[in-house]
């Protein structure tokens, strides 16, 4: 068996959580391979709504094992808030959850560092979720990090204190007033106490060599689905740097984030919204800072699942989508939130860019350059409800034309179309 992958092709929030949940019954194992609680993956069914940050979105299916891979970074406080919410809903997520012992821990001081670095950037802020993502991955690569497997060491507290001292030195060098720091509205000391309580509770979870579990599962014929977080345009190498996250969000990240060989990557499913959104700062060529953008935001309820921030909205950017497809070797496309465009009589799709008067043939190095102008093709909207549609063949003609236009441009099939947030509002070909 090989690992199939579901990942975002835009700036995150494409609807990965919903689709992983829909696809989960077909897989034995669902595994997150990168990112941390900067992610917010929404799943809706039976009138209930859950937002997951660290736990894979397969958790609602009792028959699937969910793995938090070595490439993920974990804040134990946030992990247990998620676990507690699932328990309140009558589930026992610990039963089908495995945590990689090689996954790194987000310390409370990583979150302080995130805030200090962001604040020092003044006008050039990334718009980070302030969950400590950048500083934790920095420590991982600087070889200072603490891993989940370390929590049982007698010297764990000492490891923590040494790293905290280092962090405080950096924070002090920025002249920050540490006395005023809060985390999720808690004074630092309280958050730190909660963090240690959560570490104790973590010892009761199944902490394993996740890479061995995944490879053994494949060897024994069990199917594995890797769940991406963020999106390709936020990838640390290929996204709109420096306005990116700090991990490899592309398909290649699955190999290092789960410990699987490139030979063992199977089908890659790429998810995109029928339009574009972005939360946080950074270039966004097709952004609509006008009434149309507001209509997309209101209609699509485009407010961050993790931070509640309003998402910036704009038309679909096909050159960017094509670039993402190339980077990930996508086999099949999943288009989300078609219903959000129901009220529109006309739609626009970006098909190329012009830079300083010249047509660009390739995706630009710097999306933010002054003279970069998106060029649009206007299309007829479907301007009707999709409520009673049960198949892709049953969709209104203008929407079928929209789908065909995208398929022709990127030379890939759109095999799944999502027409609402609920699990059941998903149309799949064949
Ligand atoms: P993720 O981070 O990629 O998992 O996406 P998020 O959960 O952050 O954001 C996607 C949002 O769109 C969530 O609120 C979903 O409930 C919602 N959603 C997913 N698919 C659809 C859809 O087809 N139509 C509508 N209207 N909402 C959707
Ligand atoms: P999911 O998995 C959308 C954005 C932040 C910020 C930048 C860096 O739900 O799609 P970070 O906290 O990683 O240092 O922030 O990346 N960002 C996301 N945007 N969806 C996400 O995750 C995101 N995770 C990070 O807004 O611009
Ligand atoms: Mg999200």
C-alpha cells in the first residue's frame, strides 16, 4: 500500500478537515504530517460542528487510527482542549490516537517568542496565529527542541528550564516587558502550570514510533491517508515568502513528516476553494477589497477557524493553482464552497498576470511586486441554489462550464465538488 495525501493548494482553509472526514471511511489510518495548532480544520455532521487543531480529522470514524506524525508540533494545552471537547461530545479520542515520539513540543515561551518577533516586525508583520509555530520549528532545526518522547525522562524539567532560560534571554534582548505577557488570556505562570498538567496527561496517551507504525501498516496492506495543514501558498519554500508558515506544506513534507519513502506516496488529492481566501498578511493578487470581496466573506463565513480573524477574499487564481499542482504532483482535484458563489451573476477567474506591461509566462518570484496585475476571464455565474443537487452531472450548466474551464486550464479532473459545510453536501464523480 501507499500513502494517499490530501492537501491545500491555496492559502489554507480550503476545507481539508471536511474532506478528510468524508474520505476517512476508505482509510485505516489518518495522519497529520506537519504544522501545529495554527491549523483549524472544521468538520460538520448531524448538526454538530467541531474544529480540530492538532488531532487528525479522521477521529470521528471509530475504525480509523489517527496519527499525529513526527513533522507536527504540539502544544499539550491545546491538544487537551481538543481531547476534552471530543470527550464532552461522548467520544473517547485517546482510543484511536497515536502520537509520534519524535514530534516537537511547543513551549509556552515559544508562544511568547512568536509574539515578540511579530511585534518587532512592526509594519511587516506576518500575521502569525501566535501559536508558537515559527519559534518551535526554529528550535527544531537549531537542534534545541524538546520532543514528545522526552516527557518521560527524569531530566525533562531540566531540559524545559534550560530552553526557557534561552528563550527569556532572547525576549529580554528585545526589551519586552515579560510581566505583562498573557497566553490565551491567562497570565504566563498559569498557562505554564496548565502546560505541565497537560504533559502529565500526555503520558497516558499512546506515544509511539509513528514512522514504524505507518510503514508497518503499509506493509500489512492497511491504507493510509496523510492530512495536510495550511496550504501550498504558505509553504516555507514555495509560498509567498516571508509571509508563509514554517513547515513544508507540500506533498514532499509527507516523507519527512511521517517517515515514508517517496516510493510510498500514492494518490495526491489537491483541495481548492472555488475562489481564494487568505488570512494574515502577504501578497494576494486577486484580492477584492470591495463589495464583491465582502459578499464572498459573508456568504462563505470566511472568518478564521483558529483566530476568528476575517479572511481576505478574492477571485480564483489559476496560475497560482497550476503552480501548486505542479509542486505537489496532484492527481485529482477537489473544489470546495461552490455554493458560496450561488448569488453571483458574473464571475471572474485570473488566467495570467501582467508585470510592468509584459505578460508573464510563469509564476512570479515575487507576488507582491508593485506592477503585478492579474488578468481575468469573465464567466457567467450559475446564480441559483445548489441545495437539491445530488451529483456533479446534475449541477447547473454555468457551474459545469466553470468546472470545465478550470479542468482545461490546469489539465486535471475535478472529481469532487463540495456544495456546503456538511459531510453530506459533497458530490463525487463515479
Ligand atoms: P481547513 O483548514 O482546510 O480544514 O478549512 P477550515 O475548516 O479552516 O475552513 C473551511 C470552512 O468552510 C469551514 O467553516 C467549513 O465548515 C466550511 N466549508 C467547507 N466546505 C464547504 C462548502 O462546500 N461550502 C460552504 N459554504 N462551506 C464549506
Ligand atoms: P489550516 O490548516 C490559513 C497563516 C497565518 C499567517 C501565516 C503564518 O487551517 O488551513 P503561523 O501561525 O504559521 O506562523 O502563521 O500562515 N496560517 C494559516 N492560514 N489556514 C491555516 O491553517 C493557517 N496556518 C497558518 O494566518 O499568515
Ligand atoms: Mg483552517
